[in-house]
């Protein structure tokens, strides 16, 4: 039930240099549209072929009237440099440029379009005008090739649209001992994101106003259904958590203002459990499963990173601590010789209990062991209950984060890997993660570049889309887990000897 994620309404506009045969560009455009339809991709075909600036304005009106919020500009031949770039300048949404490959060695007179050359001039003109656009890794191809580019473009476009229409709502100051969650918010405004910061008292007032809300029993029933008999360890806790879930959902609806989409970054300890009477983790997990992440510890950039993952995958995401190393004995018993990873390729990703139920093996409502020690002296848990715990399901993942530096520069990292089907023998929402050359990545990216301990997790490999998105957003420092033999700038070249 992803109601907090944009729907991409795609259009395609063909361009043609006025000294080339216009029908060539139109014929090739039509072939792309037919190929899209055969593969289940809905795309609006603009009938205006752009040869000049007036055509560009006419085509823009056409796609706007059709409700398009993302656009493919197709160079069916060489293309007119200025008009084709003005399309991206004046279109209110992400734009991808692609160019036609030549079709036959038997038709290189009237059938030759020179779009290979035209793409160079197009990219040059985009740069002159400082217009952001998406140009695929190899942007020239047949109709079927370009459909594959379009398939890659759609999730990126969805994320761009989501970011542009996003509000991040926070409750509470960022924790004193978690400076890593503190970061300037100016870069968020530069991305077009709105931020609304609130007090924990505001949240408490809103929560109390939802006492005896008639919708609570329905949410309790839905929670019990999701958890099942085994997972529902504390049925008496569900009404409190249902009240809190309704509080957040109503706050989002009432405070989104000019924005279409909302995520949260909320204070969750140490005052929260005692004053509210529960840990918020399970509720946070439920909203994340619907495309509305709630980041722990007022981690604003963590919330944004999670939302980006949700937009790219249309799937549940989570936020985890890059938490602890895998013990040597556990590695020797369960990983070594069974999986092609060194010990320092592995680590445990953990958080108290915010990972969605659908991403856990045998998820259960439990209590926060660390907070129980701190706030309830290790006694029978009461208000420290409310975490959703279990081992994270195995499979491919992408660990990533978009972050601002202390001086307001955006940077990002992306690393693909997997969760291993190996029991963690620990508590919380936790999994044993394996990322090739993680040890080097940890030292020369995460430590060297001062990243915080939180990372967003998408439950599939979306590194390609993330890299494209971050490039589109103008981020120059995009780090990844470099393979062995490819040294990081800070890596000691003699350390492997």
C-alpha cells in the first residue's frame, strides 16, 4: 500500500534537425512507443516533432496537457541543439536524453540520422545552460535498446519527483551523544525538500489528543493480523501503538502543506518510552513498509535515504546501524568455505526494531534490551517494550546513504551485497551482511569520509539507479566498495605487502 510514492507518467518527444528528414525521427519514435507497449510500459507519444523553439514550446504544452511528469527526449536524427535542451529547461520534471542508432548498412543516405554526433552537441548545450538531465551510460541504440534505457530511467524519475515534492518532519532534537545524526539542512532546501522541525512535546500533545480514537480497534486488528500469534507477544501494548500510528499519519496529512509526500525523523530515546509507555519501533516499521519511513534518532538524512530507496524499489526499506563485526568462531562455523567472503567482508547490520515485518524471519514484538538496562534497571520490561525483532531475511541488498558534510556539501556512498542466510544469535532487527571488500570500504569511505553509523538498506541491487540519481542531483563525491587492486586515494599502497 505505497501511497507515499509518486507515480511516473512518462512521455516521449522526438526532435529533428531541420536539414534532416523529419519522418526518420518520427518513424523511430513510433518504434520506441510500440516496443514500450509490448513490454508493458505506458508512455505518451507527443505528436509534435521538435525542429525549432516554437515546436519545443508546443511539445511542452502537449506533454503537460497529457499529465506527463517525466520525459524522454529522443534524437531520432542529429537534432536541434538549442530547442532540444530548452525542453529540459522548461519541463517540470526529470528528463532523459537518448539517441537513435543507425539501422542498416543498406540505407545510409536518406536513412542516416547522425544522432551519434547529435548527442555530443546536445550534452554540450545542456552543460552550457547548466540544465540537469539523465544521459544513459551508452545513450545510443535501437528502439529495443532505448526501451531498456527507459526501464532504468523510470525508478530514477520516480525518486527525483519524490524528492522534489517531499517534506521531512522531525520530532525532538537530535540526541546529544549521536552527533553523527546531526547535519546541516541547507542542502535539503537546495534539493527542493521542505523540513518541519517539532518538539517532542508537540508529539505528546498530538498523541494524547488521539486517546479513544474510534479508529484504534481497527489498527489493533491489523497489527494482530500482521504479527500472528507467534509475533504478538504483548497484545496489551497494541492499543498504545495503534494510537501512536494514527497520530503520525494524521500529523503527516495535516502538515504536508504544499508537499505531496512525507517522511519522519523522530526522537525515540531516552525520554520517549517512559513518557509514551512503549518503544515506537514497531510503528516505525509499519510506516516504512508503506513507503513512509520513520528514521530513528532524528536522522534527517537517514529518512531521506530510506525514502529514496523506497522510490527506487517500490518496496519496504530499513535504516540500520553498521553495527558490529562478525565473531571469528561464528564466521568459521557458518560462513567460511560456504560463502565466498572473507571475515572482514562481513558485518552485522542492526537496529532496535524498525525493520518491516515483511523483511524479517519470524518477527516478534519484544523489548529494547539496552533501554531496559538503562531505564528499567534490567527488570521485567514494561515501557521498553515495542521493538520488532528477528533476523533479517537473506537476499540481495544495497547499503547506501546520502549525507551532508559539516560545511554543507552533499556526498553519498553505494555498496551492493547480500544478507547471508546465517543465524545472528543476537537481538534486535539484525542480519549478517556481506559486501565485497567491506573492510577496505569501511576504512577508506565510511571512516575516512566521516559517515555516520546509520545506513539505508534497499532489499535489492539498485546501485546503478542510485549512482544515476546522485549524479543527476549534482553530487560529485559518490563512493562505492572498490574491488581489490583498485586503491582508494587514502589507501596505503604498501599495506598489502
